[in-house]
C-alpha cells in the first residue's frame, strides 16, 4: 500500500476494529476505541499542514492514484481532496473519541 493511502488514515478503520472485538468486555472495547480514535486524530492533524501539497503529501486513492490526472486548471483538486479527506477523518476520530460511552455500546 502506498504512503498516505486513503484507507489507512481513515476513521473507518477505527469503527471496523471497534465492531470486530465483540468478545471483549464493553469497558475494554471503549478504551481501545477511544485510544485508537484519539491516536488517529492526533496523527492526522499535523498532516493537514505539510510544507508542500505535492507528491507524498497527497492522499493516494486505491485504483485511482494521487488524483494528479484530474484535468482541472491549476491542478488544485488533488491538494483540496487530500486536505478534505484528512480533515474529515481527523474530525471523525475526535468525534468517535469524545462521544458518550452509552452510544458506543
């Protein structure tokens, strides 16, 4: 998988892991989910501010690449998509980490 794949920096991974561990107790499940979501958000926030929005700073979408092939004037789309993808997933990680425990069960 290439650097900064759209799959790995994703809140979907945290949600999938939290649902796969049904055998664990609810307290352990909440703790692991909170930790994973917080770690995801803290990892993605600095990625929102790279020094240059080209190359490895762009999100790699499976089967589509880094979207540099999109024919838009100025080639702004790959950087905008990457910023939005990382921002939405960082916000989702914070939301998952901070939501009330009763809604996680």
